[in-house]
């Protein structure tokens, strides 16, 4: 099965590079994961290093408190190729959904592959580009049964020693029940550093399809805690701003190795 081969590939990559867990060169490096939040960060992983991000998220309909989707383990695996380029493998994993009021069923989501390239990296601001292609390896109920591309421009800028701004502008094309949809996605937010270990963020995300398809809008916020330099824990929650969006709550962990 596709899932078996994909899982074996991920495990092989992780196991073959396990020596980096004990490398003294990494002792003082601080992890910079893309999670939590909807926007993608500008940081690219250094060559020979990897970041594994995992989490669980539950979405709730705006008109009630019953979950309509539970995703786990929300896997992201990132690896450095050069000082400016990384590769990415991303999947929501297993999804329990009760869409349209039907009995909840498990399905497996598609897998996105691609990379991120650091265009500008300075002490005060950064700019990166993102390119992903979602492959139809999932199962009925979650897969789009099509190849779906996404490209994005990612930025961040320091405001002072403890506050920074960030944002994304993405364009994607994906297959839905009503046909192929092309949309533009915007994210804008602030990161706050409260101590060497504790951080938080606020973020506004919106997606506007071309044509008459409904747009989505979400305000989300969260906390991050640096358990050690290479391990970060996170919690986040989002509030839907229109009837075509979902509330959500999620938590996760990220490792640098």
C-alpha cells in the first residue's frame, strides 16, 4: 500500500540520521519549527539536520460545539539541503470526520512534498519562498484524488527585542466536490517572546477563492514552550470569523535532530 511505503520512507530517513541527536554541534542550537499557527515560517533547516513536527487538531463547526474533524499526527518532516534550501514532507495523517452529520469515519489524508528557499536572511527581516505539491495518496473522505500545487511568499520582521511580525501570501489550486478551486491565502500575525522558553503568537488568516466559491477567515493564537533547545511544545486555538470556517484547538511537539 502507498501508506506503508510512505511510512517506511519516513522512518528510514529518521533512523538513518539518528546520530544527529547526540551531536555536540547541536547542543546550543534552538529549534525553529513551522508549527503552531497556520502561516509557515521563513526559517530553513541547516544541511544535515532535520525537524520533525507532530500534533493533533480538532475542528468544530461554527454553529455548534461538536467536532467535525480530528487530525492526528499532523506530521511535518523537514530536512536541510543547503544553507538556503530545505525539503518538506507534510500530511495531516489520519482524519476522523463526521461531515454532513454522517457517522464519523477514519480516513488518511494526502501527502504534500516540496521545499522552502531562503531568499533574504538578515538580522532584522527575512523573506522565503515555498513550493508544495499535494499527492493523491490518501483514502476516500479526505483525498482530493488529484495533484494540488501551492506556492507561497513568506516574511518576518523584528519590531523590537521581544516582538516580531510575520506573514504569508500563498496561491493554491485544489480539487473539491464542485470542481477545481484556485485561491489566494493571506496570513498576518505577531510573535511575542516572554522569556527564553515561553513565547506566544496571534494570527489572522483568510482564504479567498477566485469566482463565487466561499471564502474562509480565522483568528488564532497560541503558546510555545521550549522544553530544551531542540524540543518545543505548543498549544493553539482558532476562532472562525464566518460561517464557512471552523473553530479549532490543537497541540503538538517539534524536535530538531
